[in-house]
């Protein structure tokens, strides 16, 4: 796996760790729940349990990708690449679901989906060589 693919994979993972923090740690702050399109504290209180769960999904994907990158450097390269591709594919597909659910999330979808998609593309190019 190329260094550039690893960089994009790690960037994707770090973005998903940030999503975890926003959704599971600081979601109750108005500046955070407003970023998710919520208009009131009452709405945020209703959505908070779902956001907590979603945040942990993002954390688990990030950890999977980071473990995959680490495995690439420990002699288990094939397993590491598989973990990175799986985690990045989940991230990219989730970005597609996000934008297909509401077009106003296009920017968020690009932020969420571009780095893992670039990592996968670079891995695919490398495998094709």
C-alpha cells in the first residue's frame, strides 16, 4: 500500500474520530447540534441517543482503518490492506447515503467521502501494477 494511500486512509480515520467527538461527546452543545441541522435543544435531546450510537459507529470505522494501516507495517500487509479497504469503503458508502438523503449535505458528504475514496483508488492502482 503506497504512502499516499495510507495518508488518505489516516485522514479519513481522523475525520471520523472528529465525527465521533461531535456526535458522542459534545453533541449537547448548541453549536454542534446546529451543524446537524437541528433547530432547538428539544430536537437535539430527541436525536442525542441516535447521534451517540452513530458517533460510535464512526469511531469503530476509524479504529478499523488505523489498525489496518498499522498491520501494513507489521508484516500482515494483506490483512491490513483488507481492513483499510473495508473501512474506507464503508466511509465512502456512508457519504453517498448522506448526500442521497439530502442534497444540502453535499459538502459534508465530500468531506466524509473523498479521503477514503482516494485511499481506495490509490490502493486499486497499486494492486493493478
